[in-house]
C-alpha cells in the first residue's frame, strides 16, 4: 500500500516527530510504503530523507498568496498523475483545506489526520470542512471528541502515535549530560521538553517552582527553542518571570535540541503542566520510556497516558498543588524510583511503533 502524507513542514513538534517515526518504521510488518509531500524545506524534510523516505517538495505556500497555492496544487496534481498512491493523508486543517480538493479531484482516497482539537471556527477549518474525507484518523479520544465540530458523522479510527523507545546506552551518558547542562551531582533535575507555546504551561511550571525556592537540591531544564517571532517574545517573558521568582539561577534554558532522549535519560522528573488540553502528548511517552515520573495536568491526552502508577496529575491551573507534587518527588527518591520504573512498560503498551504502525496501516486500508 502506497500512502502520500501531506504537511506544511515549516515547524517541528509532535506531528513532525510522528511523521519521522512513521518513516523509520513504515514497513515494520505493515506492507505500507510512505511518501511525503511538503511545502517547506527544513528539519522535517531533512530527517525524512535521512530515514530513507521519498520527499516531494511542493514549493513555498502562503495562503494569502493565491498564486503560490495554485502552483503547489499543480505540483501535487502532477505527482498524483505520475505516481500511484492508494491513499493521501492530510495532516492538519491547513493541508486539508489547501490540498484536499486536489487529492479528491485525482480520485485518490482522502484521509484527514486529526492531530489536535477542532472547533470549526478557524479559517483553515472552515475551508477544510468543504472537503469531506473518506476517513478521519485521530490520535486520542480527546481529539476525536471534537471531530463533530468539523466533520459530524465522519468515519473515524483512533490510532495512538508510534513512539520510539530510547537507546539504553544513553543511560551511560547521564553524568556527562548533567555536567554539560550544569546540574550538580546530587541535584534532582526537573525537565520540560516541548514547543514554546503558552498553553504548554511554562508559566505555571515556573510559578510552582517559585514556591520551592527555599527547597535545596533541584534544578530545572527547559528544552525547546524559538521557531516563530511570537515564541521569542514568550521566551523573554519566561526568563523575566524566573528572575522575579528568584529561581533564574536554577532554571537552564536548553533551547532547541535533537538529542532530547539523551537529555531525558539524564533527568529525574518530567513536568509539563498544560493550561490547555494536550491533543496527545509524545513528550509524556518519551519521558515514560526514559523511566521518569511524569507530572502534568489532568486533561486531554495527558489523562489518557499518565496513570497513578507512573505519574501525578494535578488540577488545571493550580500552582499550589503542582508545587506540592514536585516537592514530594524532589524529597522522596523511593517515590521517583517507583513511578519511574512503571514508565517504560506503560509507554510500550500505548505506543509500541510496530504495533501502532500496523494499526495505522489497517485503518488506511479500510479507506
């Protein structure tokens, strides 16, 4: 089965991590050959090619520039007439709105991958609604619960993302990584690894850590770099907040990294207290694979991934309860060890790559 995946390719986050993992495991018992059509060159296209996946550039697209849209649709139309694909998957409402009509006109089965919640109000969603897919694949029960806002009654399948387990050898680099990132030998390292977006809960995390200012023996690594102008301003706000709280010397701004599994292997606790629901949460699964107890907010994808055996879920927006959870984990190595030990099995149960790619292949074959 030959599948074409359509995406913008201009940013790098959870969706892009999923696409790269799919490229690496696309043939794992699934008889599924994946190709990728992207409108931007960057880290995603680079990593897809490194994984041996065919990448078809569509050319730069700006929705406000109709000529760029027509050109990209023409490139896609030529590709679909030149090569046979059994299905085309649009990743995001943007891709569905811009390229769904071209796929449908070519007679290729159209699939929409629901990566986040939808409300049907954004301009991309209003345009995407005009092109109804033959199948929707959702990454969580939470995201599929919002599907009626976009495609009421559409056939849908839930397939959790495939997430790769880290190389066990990374544990051997723990001391070197901690030294590189400035953690003292006995420090409890609390890590947050995600895009620099306010709804990911960075402010709440820092507010909770401010309540632990007098507690010795912890440091925080914030992993994630600026990809848009708005994120640069947000990062400056966060750094100023850490200064005001008196914890600036204990928070390390690590920036954008390609060795996140190595960083997780050197940490002790993962904390991402979302202010808005996480559609899925690859970062949680990666932390569980690394054997870290996970602290997050009790909503969205986190509530489907983190159970009491491997982490702690706190009420949304409650800095006091969040601080209490972090205080317990900093002070209690036995609790950290107990929750962390359950993580790898929980991650594999939910996101084993071979099993999840096979599930995706079966869903696409049904389209």
